C-alpha cells in the first residue's frame, strides 16, 4: 500500500520539532534538584509552554506541552491528539 506524502509548512515543522525537543529536555526531570527562585521557575514555565493546533493531510492535530515547577519537583504534562483521539507511542 502506498503511503501519502506528508507535507508540512515551516510553522508546523517548527512546532512539532519544539514539542520533541521539550520532551527530550525534560526526559529526566524527575531527578532534578533545586529549581531556583520563584521568578526563575515562572520564566521556565512560560518559556517551555506549547499549545498548537493544525491540520496535516486532512487530519486535525493538537499538541500540548507544559511544565509546572515547585522548589524540588518538575511536573510535565504533554499530549498529542489526532482528530480528537489521543495518540500514544
């Protein structure tokens, strides 16, 4: 069976790549120590937030990545939906 070619815009490539990069950055976040002062944690939470909706080859995608930090813990929430259904690897 022949697969359809996927053509992404530059914006789509950048946002999908950012999602992957954020996932790599926070892969081992459970092991982090002190996360600095409150303003630094707030800065990181805003910097590393991503919510993006787009359509690729007729399918609607929504990607989401957020970070929540306390003094000692890092919590990551991420998901990908395709046509409203969660996509799992």
